[in-house]
C-alpha cells in the first residue's frame, strides 16, 4: 500500500507528536485534537487542522498546518485561521508549514501586519513532507515542540485572566517584515528549484547556461540538488529585493504601484515586472534592476499567484511613513548570517574589516576601491570610517569641513564584483545609509575586476536586452586614475580548483595580464587572490595603501616568491598580521593573513622600512570590542593600529639572526617581529642564480624566539637537508585498488612472484636482513628464477647473489602512515604489496598477471588520468627512501627509518646522497624535539584545523645538523638513544606528553 505524504498525513503525524510531548513533558494542556467543528455565525462548519485544549473545555490554540511551499504569512491563510479563532473565542492561533511556525495572538480584522502580535519560529529546513519519516527530523520537531508548548502555555496563563490585553511582546516593524520576507523566500525557492532541476534534464542548453552561471560566480558546479537550491534562493531573494527597493523608490519619486492583477502566466509576470524595474534602471539603479541569467530563469506558472499575493501585500505599505531607518534595517537583516552559506555568500567579519581600514584610510577625503566588494562590508565600514575621521580631524583642527556629507562619501567609494547578487547587495547596503538621498547612486560595477582599468571607461553592468530610454553611455563610468586606498577580501580558490571554477584559460589570461603590465612571470600554481594584489596595485597612487585579507599560503609556498619580490620592489610592507587563536575566514580549512602595503617608488625608503610581522594572541573581538558607538569603535582600532605601525626598535628586544637584526616587541595581546625590508630582500636573494628565489616569511610571525637563537648560535652546524639527501615523492598509482594487494588477493589471482616480489642487492640485504620476517624471504637457488624474470635486465647476477642464492622479498608498500607503529618500519605491520610489472603484454602471454591486467581494464582503471598518462598504464617505477616523512602532519611528528619498503604518495622518501651521513644519525636528529619547529616553519600552515602541509622542496630546505661534524663518542650515544626510542610505539603529541588537550602540552611531560 502506497502512502500519500500529503497535508492530511502530516497532520496525523504531528498530532501524535504533540500529544506525546504534552504527555511526556507534563505540559499543562489536556491534549491536541483533530476533527473539531467550529461553526460560523452563518452556520457554516469549519475544521481547524489541529486544536490544543487547556485542562478545562476551552481551546487554547488552533493550528493550521501546511506544506513547506506554503507561505505562513499568506493573507488568505492567516485570515481563514483568524476567522475560526474569533468565532470560537480562541486567544491564539498558529500557521505552520513544518519549516516556519508563527504563533499569532488573535487580533481584530483589518489590523496591519506590522501592528500584530506574533512569535516567529524557525523549525526545520526540509522540502518535502516525506522527510517527516526521518528519525532525526522527528527528534528535532519533538525538541522544538517541548519548548514551544511550554512557551504557549506561559502566554496562555497570562491571557486567560485578562483576555482584552495583548500578552505577546510587540516586535519592531523591521523584525516582522524580515520574518515575513524570509519566509516567502523559504517557501518560494522550493518549487523554483524543482522546476529548474526538471528543466535542465529536458533542455541541455539550459543546463549549459546554469553551469556557466555557476562559473561566473566563482563556484564549482557539481550538478547536485544543493546547487539548484542555491541558485533558486538567489533568484527569489533578488526578486524580493527588487520589489522592495522599487517600493522605496516609489515612496521617494512618486512612481506607479506595481500592478500585476491581470497576469496569468510566469512569462507574463516576468515581462510585466521588468517594465516597472526598467524605471529603476532609468533612475541609475541598473546594478539592482538589470536582468541577468537569474532573471532569465522561467517562473513556473504555479508560483504566479503566490508572487502576486506578495506584491499586493508590499504595495500596501507607504515606505515614507514607515521610516527610512526601519527600511534600512529590513535590507540589512533580510539575509542573516545563518543563511549566507546557502546563497554562496561569505561576508567578511567587521572587526577584520575595521582593522584593515584603520591601517589604510587615514583621511576623510580618501578615495577607496574594493575590487571584490561582495555585499559591501568594506565599503559600508569605509563610509563610517571616513565620517569618523572628518569629525575627529575637525576637532583637532586638521580638517576644515564641519562634517562629511552622504553624497560626497558615496562618490568616494567604488566597488567591483563579478557576480550580480553581491553587487546588487552592495549597492543596497550603501544606499540605505541615507535613503532620503536616493539620487546619489553608488559606483558599484558588476564586472570582472580584471576587465576594469584605471582612468578608462567601463560598463557598470550588462543589459540582457535594450531598455527604452537607456543608452549605453548611461551605465558607463570612468574609473578614477588612482585611489588612495584599495582594500578587499578577494575570492579564495585553491590553485588545483581554479581551472574547474574559471574555465576557458581564465588563469592564463590573468598570468599574461600581470606579465604584460608588471613584467612579473607569476607561477602557474598561484591562487586567484594573488592577481588581486597585482591588479589592485595599478589603481593605487604613490603613497596609497593596499589592504587585503587572504589565505596565508603566499608567505611560505613556492608561488609566493613572485608576490614577495613584487611587494619588496614596489611597496613599503607595513604589516603582515596573523592570529594565533582564531581563523578569519568562514571556511575553517583556510588560515588567513592580513597584508598592509604602501606603494612606494623610493628604493631607499623601501629598504629602510621596518616590516612588522604581527602575531595576535587574543581574538580580535577582545582587541576591538563590539560597540554601537562608531567613535569608540574607531578610537580602539586606531590605538591598535598605532601600536603596530609606530612601535620602533627602541621599544623592542634586539636579536641577531644569521647576519640580520630582528627586533621583537611582545605583550599579552600580540607579538611584533620587525626586520628591515632590505634584510628581507637579501634573505630571499640567491647569489648563485642571481635572482630572488623567495624565503619563508611565516617564521617571522609564528616562530618562537628560541628558534632564532638556535639558528644563530648553530649557524655553522646546520645545513639544508638537500645538501645531504634527495627528497622524493611516493607512488602515485592512480588506482590503488588495482596496484595494492593483500597476500590473500595475490593468491586468489595466482599472480607470479616476480610481480609482487623483487630480488635484493647483496649490499642492501646486509643492511635490512635483520628487519625482514624470515617467513617472507624466498631463496632462489643459483638465481634460476631470477634469470628468467623481469629483473634479469636490471641487475647483474653477481650483484644479487648471496651465498649462492638470490634473495627475494615482497614488495612491501606503506599505504598509510598509520601502518607504521614505531620509528623503524616493521614489514610485519604492512598489509599490502605493490604490483611492479615491467613487461609488455605480449611478453606476459600465458601468465596470471596478464589476466589480472585484463580484469583491471574491464574495471576501467586504464582510463583513469594518471594511468592513461603512462606508456604502459599498469607499470609503476617506485623509488625507495632511507627515511620517510609525511606530506601532511597533524598530531604525529615522526620520521621513519625505512628498511626496504616502498611507500605511497602520502609519504615522501629521503634518499641519502653522502656516504658519511648515516641514516641512524639523520633519523635521530629528525626525530628530535627541535625538528617539528623547523618543519612547521618551513611548511605551510594554511590548511586550517591544525593541519600542516609540507611539499618536497620545503622538506629539502629544512635545516638539519651536519652529522659529519659530530664526534664518534657522541654518535654512539645518539645511536643508543635512537635504539631505545625504536623499541616502542610512537603516539600523538598528546599521548607523548600525557596531555588531554593541546593547551596542556608541556615539554617536561614528554615520555
């Protein structure tokens, strides 16, 4: 029997849950009920979906339950419920679509929405009633009902003795309107998303347009339901914002009321609405009202009536009477922080923004550009920063104007964003600073920033079609030749994702742009944020300041050297700031840094500049506490900025460090490490190649003072690892399930020995024989098998003969670092063997391994990119390493001494190149407590969540002790200590220090 997941079914299920909660939580209602008749004055019978009885014979509340696509603020729904409540004398009623619930205190007919008493609750976020069958949804609803029914009873108790008085608190008009509009979005996006998903299946061209739109937003398109939900939410938010903003313009300029009464279809509705929106375009608000792809999405006919009802409702309000301050708050609150990720929007924290603006905006008349303005946080905060500076400097007698007027502020703030939705929000967020001055249209361009150039004309937006009375020149603007300030939070896209997000050679175009304009050959691995530094600098006047918050990867990664050199040659590097205690991006996987630069053409001034590397020890909200008072806020920001900018060497401790001088100032709030810009350049300059090769700047932020002292005192004792060893990549198979086999799988397929075992050179066997399990060794008498094997061409027989036999051992492979329990790799701990096949298929005829290869091709392994790139897709050429290390480190810092095992791509191999360096001595140093400091500072701490990523070339640069200078006596002692360490398992940092939490780690607790 099939179940109809309709309203009736949902009513029965929720009725049961309400009664269970009343009973189990002992809430003082008697029960909830269905099929209760309410007879109107004219004798008509009405049935509320659910009623809740008090302990007597009175109904305390009635509930109208609807599907998620029904708007719980819909006039007809609310009026029908109100009539039932009035007739039956019920003091409260509820409209609930499962996701949103509104408790209404029964009011007089004709009462405006903004004057009603109501309680709004966000309950769930589901699209289909069948989700009520999920156990997690049931738990959430019951938990909600427990709180809601207690609240309802508390209000009911207050209401009974004084029925004529309201007991629900009065919400402000902006709160009510925001709840009302958000609920409309949450109801309308569902049918639109379903419609779009259906249409893309029917229309390949439409599917292509959707994918292209996602790319234009800088998002990866996975063609999942979440993608279509996000697109649909944006489309509905845009529509509601437009209708709302048109009504604001109507109240200011006396425009016609939006009339859609005669509209019957979705296409007709879109056409009619755009006629009204075109009026907004003619008034200069094209970024808000111009149509782009989202507006091209068809409106399903079944949505038309709901949208019409919303328009009629909004038409009722005279926004000039409501008050522009209230309207401003409606726009500000319409997209709460919790909703932003659903729209693909990530808003920069205001404390981060204010800190950057404190460094960059120094005068009320500064011209400011945000080239990736998003919803306008930088521009809005710059608006208030400039107002504050005007008042402050006037009081100090340094500014002649009484104040900074709105129209001037708007003219001096410029924004660019490639995506329509954030550009649209940015304009609105600037306009609402003074809705009485709507004639002052903000200069926000919906363009690709890299298509915009200083001093040249640019379109503010694209028109999808001609608008009567609007010429191209009307939405063109000449960007200023230069700005005093360029600030932004550019989009962050990992290099490996960049080609997925920006197709059509976008990254190559940006690299060519930088090469042509700046003469800089940017590395191919550069993330997109790097290009905002380069192009943003073109808009900056000499002496102007650039402030960006980005991933901190450029401080330490290879592509960062191009940025470092560019900064050193064109700017004073004012400050680079990181936090020890928090991340500033909403994406927890990314660590961030604030970079403040001042454009400077004077080489001597650049060289003499002291670069401030700042490590914040407290959250920004403690250093810049929240306050509604702008004056207080900015004075706190200025104090912090002045401390960083103006601290000098006389206040700091001086440290000598590898022929350079550092100055460190530290207190409870932060640590500032200072180094001259000339020394910073010299550190990265390679005299052998005669060019700037870059250096690890992250150490000046994160390294403890002891780090600099160790390297200074031991400068003649340390050498880079690359001087004594080569660091190599592990095996990248492209198909682990084909190449990595257990002994059972090998036996099942009958794979011949020469493909899962290998002969050992006599010299190597003498080193590793004590570590190989005896049962795993196969002795090939006189090398009879060897002579016919694939290794006969690779080795001479005399090199592999040991006492008349060729020793064969399995192709042990370390698939995961977790398999290695102690410092010396024990083959007994390894589950897998790696297949090494070095023959053509014609040489394999009649073998089981050929059958296995053919089976692999049936599975499609040979088509995988890594496999397909090989001459023989099934052939690997792995290398061995004397010492192994991890690509990504978290809670274990360990270097393994390897005895004849291969290793996967998650590991690197260190192959010794100098015979006088023993693997035991090097292994002992690498496993000492000093090495994790070096690894952390030479690696890239930009993954977030405590993870550390280290590349091959970064391991190669790590300082190691030159063990050739150590006396024999000391070497013997070191080896003894290593042997002791090798006898036990190595745990995590917490285990090794007997700590429960990272904050509890103490050196004295080390085992």
